[in-house]
């Protein structure tokens, strides 16, 4: 445009710019390529409501870079190829990590403190209740303790435990240990005795500092125990002078224990160098200095406490300690801040939010000048905005850093609080630290793309104490480091770069959970709940109170203040407010999330339980009352013996009580395996066989009880209504080899309420039904079924795996009948590439049962060895396979032998049908949805598609790519992509 403008101006012509008409696009982003003989021309089409032009231009550039790298390095795995241009690589890896800053590498932490003592010896250093010490007095006491500890053998890299209550002795103890050259190991007296014993043993604590009142509550300890109160008379006899022994930068400063995935805490060993760098950076960032009063809020077992204490002292400030009672009471804490004229505050988000929530009750607020939050994702809530509006001269800074590095990035929120983002970024790396966002192959990802956050630089810890394998796994060689020995810490956090170089935190990689095959981001549910105006705080967890039955449970602290939350017990609060709030939250989530992401239970609390570090204590969240699990809003109790028995069966299977007769089986967490168990139990107790498909039309106890009462046999139909609403023509989807259509339930929900979705379930599961063994017969039967429902076309049909084969034949027969097929959607259809016509069908379908069904769905390559079947008749082979499957609990435990046999017979029938099917040319269009990846126990999809193109003689074929393999592309998170791409064609 700019070139045209210059040209027209030169000719004294006017040039106007017009937007071209908007064209509908099927996808958020697609690439179209045209072959122009000498070269190919490609262009991206995108939804401008979702993506910006600049973003798409960058995607195009990265794609070109990737193609160039593929041609240049054809043997290199794609994940290891660079997508970034040289300029972007320079910007992300180098420019945004250009943090080198001078700091006193030859100094130790206590020497920084001593330099301040020389400047302001008579200034107050620490205050606790009615006690205070000047810098000189604190230095004297710490020196006496340090000389005493050295006499006990404390030297550099020797661990000293410290387990004390909040007191002057606490800070004297920490400083004294560091002056002696030791590394302090904080031990919280509230921890279980077993945990404390493990930490003392693992850290090889040489001396334990404590107080007389705590001795009896401590675990058995074989080392030297010193009580800072009781033994101070002896300690005070030692020299008051500074110690001359030099501590090196590589020596340890502390070992702080964090939770470990094995159940045993792991000790993070942090060097003096890293801690000195942190304090120096904090000093350079400070907006308050000498004489400023900083609250000491965090337990010393939490790494933020180090920053609170030593950054205050290095700047000549006053450290103000508080009691546990005040610390735990937000209103009392707010009053304490005002009364003690606190200037600076370090708080985790939950504690900050609690403080903000009580602020409206305070006529006078503290004159805070700086709030630093870390440890959890900062959320800008209405309460926080209101608080910051009342503190116009206070700076809010969001810091990030795991225990394995302490603080490594910071972001200061600017401007009016009302303009702040709901989830602020974590900022840029601090002095002498680097942050990288990488893919699984340690390649930098482009701006805006999520990857795993890695930390490098001075702040990286030495590793985990006594855990060399875990240290090697988490602390890896730095591929970008200038020094050969530099390392990166693998955080396990997801993040992405923003355009301005700040980093956005996206949650834990391992915060994804899997429930009933669906991969779920807990953070997405929490964020959606937080958007509702009735929610003040929320946490979502997965509970497995009954083994094998995982459920999502949401814990809510409501904004509702009809009665002061603090005046109600959680039981009263849950009962009083839940009836009003919970239905609103369910509806809110259902409008924004998939059904399986809506928690099964909601628990209303007056406040969230916190750890000593101020984080949400998920282990202390109460188990939900089983009556709080999702059910219909109008609870109806069982009204006769049949409904009562069905309630008992549901309660046992779903681990829920009470259950109402109008509750929906699927909304309570029911799924295909539980459905089989349910029908088996109904048959056992009532001697009534109900087809599995009846659960879709009769999902409540009231419905099932009516069926049980029928004296006549309950008829079944292959046509299963999964979603009956909508104005568009229905979509009919044929079952895969397993015969059931449960696999399509979530797909039907993703397609929305305007596309009716009907599954076609196999014959053979119910008494009197014959198993089809010919594709042509199945197609004929299913056509008859759907034409009874929809006599005339156009028809929309499809199927996954084996279902795609049947759908293909159905389209053939419908066309022959003079009917229009407007959509033939084959969802990664089964191709008989591995079939060997020379093999007998008996051996073939036996291997097929093993490799295709059990291998694919359960990840088992060899349920039985081929030699185990030698000499067995066809019937005995089937029974042998069922025996092995039952022993491995591949079938629901309540399923009868007869049900399992029918299940296997259906699979064998589909395999026979596939083996004998002869495809014919099809005169219409086929849309094939192809899985991109190879399943670990499957065959290469490229081989499949070589044969697919060879055997499918069709007038037109469209291939649509879907992430995942043959089995996972119809599960979360890939299912959403499949649904989006299918919905554009239905």
C-alpha cells in the first residue's frame, strides 16, 4: 500500500483504501497452498475475531522458517528444528535476558548486615511486641551465638536446624548461624513429628536451635540441642566481636524443604552467592530505605522470609515481627499494620486477598508504600482494586520464583488499579538471572506460544540435598550459557512471552488432570469460577474418596455477606448460601466449559485453609458432604421399593448419597464402564435385562424404575439419541469395533444444541439379537433404522474407526436408493492394511481382538501369546481370551460372563465383517478426518493412508487433519478440535 501511495502521489492522483468484503472462514486459522509449477503460493486464512493480523504474519514467518530448516536438516526431528528467525532468537534468548549486573561476589550475607551495622549502629533493627534491638545489639547477640556454634563444630556447609516460635530469638538464631558459616535449616514446630524427624536426619543437622517450651514436642534427636532462651546465659559468655572466618560464595546459606512427589520433602540447597545477588537486586529496586518498617509475615520455612528479613536489614530498615494469632486474623492484621505504621509488606495472594476483603470494615488503613506478592498466581479481584484505590501511594509488585531459585522475575503494576489485567504477568528476569520458555526439545518457542519455563543464572539453587537423580533431572545443562558449568532449572510451569518481553504465567504443566479419559486444566475451571460475581475465592481439586472414582470438587468462598461469614460455621454457611449460589455457578460453568469440566460437588467455606507459608492448603480442604454432589435441583426421594433399590445401586456405584429419583446418571459422573455395571446389577436384582442404550433415553432412576416395572421385555433400538435438539439435519454416527456409542457422547455435546446427534449401536449386546458379520448387512439394517426416523434425505452420516467402513457402505446403498448423502464423514476409518488373506479367519480375528481392541484401548500389546492359543478350538480361544481379560480387570467387575461374551462376539463380528468387505467406487464426496499421530501399539498412519488412497475410489475426497492418534483424537483435548472441524461441515 505504501508503494502504491508513493506512485499515485507522484502522478498527482488520489488513492483511497477500502476494506474488502469479509469472507466466512471455517477455522480460526487455515493454510491454503496453490501449485504454480515453478513455485507454490501459500496464504493463511484466519478469523479476525480471534487472531490479529500481526500474529498471523508471525505464524507464517515461523512456518517458512520451519520449512527451510526441514529442507536443510532433513534427518533432524521436527521438534528440534528452529522456528524463530535469527533476530527473534537474538531478542528472546539474549536481549530479554541481558541482566548482567555487578554485585559483591566476595561478600557473604552476614557481611552485608555488618556493613549496615557500621552505618547505623543505634538504629532499631527488629521489633517484637514490647521488645526491640538496635543494629549494634542484634549484631552483638548474633556474634555471641556464632562463636558458640563454631565451638560446637559449625563451619561452612554444616547444617544447623532452627525450630523456634516467632520471637527475637528467631532472628538472632538465623543471623548467628550464618555468621558461624553454617547453613540454616528451618523447621516449623507445627509440622508433624515424623516430618521433622525426616528433615533432621536427611539434612544431617549437627546442631538444633530451639526453645525450652518446644523440646518435649520435638522428635527424638541424637545431635546437640541448644535452647536459645534457657541456654542464653552460657551463650552470652562468648565474644561479641565479628568473626573473621570467611564464607565463600559457593557455600550454602540455607536448606529449605518443600513437598516432594514421593511423599518425602526435598531439601533445596541455596548458595550464598544466589542470596547475596537477590538482596542486592532488592536494594536497587527498593522505593523505601533506611528507617522503613517491614512486616515479617512468612514462616522462616518459606523462602520469602529470607527476603523479608535480610533485604530490610541491608537497607537499614526496621523488621517488625507479629504473633501467630495476629498473622492468622486478617482484620487484626490490618489493624496491626496501621498501628505499627508498616511501610512494606510481603504477602502470598491468598493472604493479600483476605486482607483486601476486610478493608471495607476499616475506617483507617495503614499507610503502606509497597506490597510484594509471590508464591501464588496474583489475581486482580474487585476487593484488591478497592484496596489499592484507597492506597494511592502504594506500589504493588508481582514476583515469581520457585524455591529452587527464589525470586527470578518481577512485574510492577502501573496506572490505575481498574486498568490492571485480571491475571498480571510475572515480569522479566531480575539481575543476573535468565528465563527461557522452551518446547520439549529445549528449543525457544515464539512470542505468544506456551512452553515450559526454565530458569538460569546466579539464582539457581545447588540442587536437592541427597537427591542426585532428581537434581540431574530438574537441573540440566544450560544450552544457552556462556560458561560450560551453567545450569537451567526445569520449573514445570507453563508460560509464554508477551510482545513487550514480559512473561505470562499459565499454570502448572502437571496441573492437568485426567478424569474418565478427559484431560482437564484445573486452572481453567478456577479462572472461570473466579469470573462469577458471587465468588470471592475458589479452589478446584480432584478427589478420589472412592478408589477409582475421581471427581472434581469446587471450594468456594462467596462474596455473599447476608450474614458475616466469620459468624457461621462452614456447615451452616454451606447449607445457607449454597442453595442460592451453587445453581448459579453450575449454570455459569455449563455456559463456558465442557460438561465434564463442571465439578460434581461445590463446597461453600467461610475461608480457604492455608499452609504456614500462606498458600492454599489443599490437603486440609474438607471432604464434601456426599449429598452435595451434583443432582437435579428438585430432589425427590425414592417412592417405592424399586426406586429404593435403584437408589442403593447408584449410591454404591457412584459413591453418592443421597440420590434422588430425578438425578441424571451422566451428570453424577456416570460413564460407559459404570453403565455396564449398572445394567448388570439391575439384571441381578430385578431379573430384568435392560439394553445399555436405554440409559441415554432413560437416564434417571424414575425412568429406569418405569422400565423395570414393565411386564413385557424392554425393546432396544440401534438408534441411540445422544443429542436431540436443533434445527439442522441430524448426524448419524456408526459405532466403532467395540459396538457401543458412548464414545460419541462428549462429541455430541461439543457439536452444540443445534445439531441433533444419533449414534448407531451394534446388534448383539441384548438377548435375541444376532451379531452381524457382513458390512453390507450392517449397512442395510442401519439404513432401515434411520429411514424409519428420517424417511428422506439429505442424510449426514459418519463413523469412527470400523464405523467409518460401515458409513461408507451406507452411503453407497443410500445413493443406490436414490437418496442424497450431503455429508459422509469418516473419522480415522479402519483400513485392513495388516490383513493377510492367506491366514485363516480364526487366527486373524483372534489376533485382531488382541491387537486392535485391547491393545488400542488398554495399551496392551499382548493379552495372550500366540502359543497359548495353539491346540485350542475356536470356542476355547474365545473363552481363554475372556478369562485373561477378566483377570486383568479389563471388563467392569459387575459385568456377567454372558455380557463379556457378547461384547467379544460383537468385536469378532466387526473384524470378520471388515475382512470380507469389498469396497466399490463411490460417486460422491468423502470427508476424511485423519489422526496425525501414530498410536504406540498401532501402525504408521502414513502406511494406512497409502492404502486408503489406493482402495477408496471416490469422486471427491477432503482430508481434515486432527491432532492425536487413532484413539486419542476422539478424547480431550483433541476432541474439541475434531468437533470444531466436524461442525463446520455438518
